[in-house]
C-alpha cells in the first residue's frame, strides 16, 4: 500500500516528476542556483508541457466566468496538444470504442447537413461545436498537472459566481454588464420580488446547467478525499448547490437532486438499482408537483420565493412545452432518419408550432423558432435517429468506461474513484435536466460536460495503470 500512496502522489504532483528529471543531471549547488534564476522561466516556456498546463488551467479558471476565455483556451489547448503530440508521440491512448464515441455525433451532424437542402450552409453552424473533442485533448494533458490543484482552480471562480448569483437572486443586479446591456430577469411568475441568479452567464438555465454537474463532483471529493481538503471540496459542493437554488431553474433542481441520489447509491459502479430508484423518484416528484398537493399543505402567500417557484410548476397548466414537443414531433415524423439538419430548427419549427397553435387555439409565449426545451427531442428533430443513437452512445461509453474501472479499483485509489463517481453522477443529473432543457448545446454547459468526461476518462486510465496486470 505504501507503493500505491507514493504512485498517487507522483501522478498528481508535477513537482515530484520535475525533481526526478533534474536529479538525472547533477549540477554543483552554486551553478544550479545561478542557472535556475537566469534560465528557469525562459526554458520552461520553451517546453510544450508548460503551455499545455497553462491552457488547461486557463480553461478550468474561465469555465465559470467567461465564454470568450473558454473558447480561446480550448482552441489554444487543441493547438498545443497537436503540436506536442506530433513532437513527442507515445502518450497513452484510449480504446477505439471510446474515441469513436466522440466522433459519431459530429459525423451524424455532417451526414444530416449533407442530406438536407443547402449542405454548405448547414455545415457552417457546426463550427461552433468544436468543444466536442475536448475530452480527447484533456486525457494526455491531465497526466501533466496536479488534478487537485486543477479542480481547485475550477472551484474558486465557481464559489465566487455562486455568491454573486445569490446577490442577483435577492437584489436583481448585473454588475458585470454596462448600462443598457444588463440582463436582469425577475421571477414575476411566482408572485415575488426575487430574480433568477445567473452569475456571469446570459441565461439562468445555462448557469444552473453548469452548476448542477459540480454538486455531485465536489461532494464525491469531500466524501472520499483525505485530510482537510475534504472541507474545501465540501465548500465547492455547497456553493454549487446554492447556485443551482438561486438560479430558480427547475431543471437544475431536478438534475442536481438526481445526481446526489445517484452518487449516494454508488453510480456508476452500481447501475440497475440507482437508475430504477431515479426513475421512481422522478416520476413521484412530477406526480406530486402536478397534483397540486403542495398548495394544500403549504400557504402560497407565506412561502419563500423558491418554494413558490416549485408550487406554480405545472406542465398541465402551462402546456406550452408539451405543445412545443408535439410540434417537433411533426417534423420528426417527416424526416425521421437524418432530421432537418443541425441548427435548422429555426427554419422549420415556426410552421409546425403554428399548426399546433391552431389545433389547440393556443398562443406560444416563446419565439416560434426557439428550440424544443428537450435535448433528446431536439437532437431527434435536427439529426434524426442516427444522431440520437450517436448522442446516447457517447454517454453510455463514458459511463461504461468509468463504471468498469471504479469496480476494478474497489477500495483502492479513492481520489480517482471519487472523480469518476462524482463526475458521472453530475453528468447523469445533466441528462435528467436535458429532459426539460436543451442544455447540451449551451456552450458553457457543454464545456463543463466535456471537462467532466475528460476527468472520467483520465481517472480510468490512472486506475488501469496502477492495477497489476493480473487484476485487469
């Protein structure tokens, strides 16, 4: 076991690795001190590993605060990975079936674009989805960084944005945008003076979609990590949960709750019982909300604003979302195999929604070209059955990889197992939220999803390499 502890420390501490390399080239103390002061920084900047670390930390630092920072970090990280990988091949490779999972969905989108009118015009919107390959780029890079420090880099801005969301929630401020461009959304539908917390993002559903993944992730680290670090991770989990609550995004509430339940039940190490219970809890929750029983046991006038938000939730009373799904279903029946093409929903949905509106004498409160508020229906509408199969396979592949190595690890490697379990539970919660929201195609949410997937893939490789070959 002493060997295991030493290996884990070395894998997550680049300083130890750097010390080992330096020890191979002994230099007199006075010369080493003089050389380190004169050449350490320029020499480090000439190394590909340094830039890989810089761009990775920049990505995790900007994930909660800046879409521009996210895009720039991903593009620069891709360039550094391609350049460094070409110069120094030998990085560990994932199985083909994992890599294929990240290629099938873009391939399905390209095929759908070519099969519909104006193929070139259909291909152009796909340039926005370059983040889909982020996990494949992160896998080799995560071997070069201290993952605890990297997760702390993600957590600190997250805590700040969660606190800011609470301020937004109660006072309706938007300090990050100039006058005339402030985005302040009042929760008038609950009969209160509360506002949707959204942090630095432009929409509260994007904010809650980002935050909900981090609740189980940091909760798992607080549960399984060692020492005082557990309290630091607990702060991250609590801040993410507060952010989800302050957003007033009901899909985020469901997703975060489901993620925590799955984490407690051992997902993805255990699958059947957790998923069965999740379906039961989700069904019971929807039944309770739709029944109106909350209004019978809780005084609406005296209830807190967050509780009011839940009390007024009813798909039956506000059937706009159901009608939106029905409108999309018309298009799905017309183009079932390959869909209408990625990002072509705004061209096709208005006509279908008009048909449904006339059928039920209903007036949509949303723009007729707005997406369907369900990621699965959205993908089926745009990319057809082929696209939906590719999308589901992506998630199953990641969960399958993580679950396999968590089971193999047993009680060993608690930090790596905690990453897999927490990130997997957070991703599963995001899938549940996707029933009510087109969250995967929000750039900030997709980035967090891909970062979590990258953490799972790398942690699985770490466990695989540390387990003796006979036990694999």
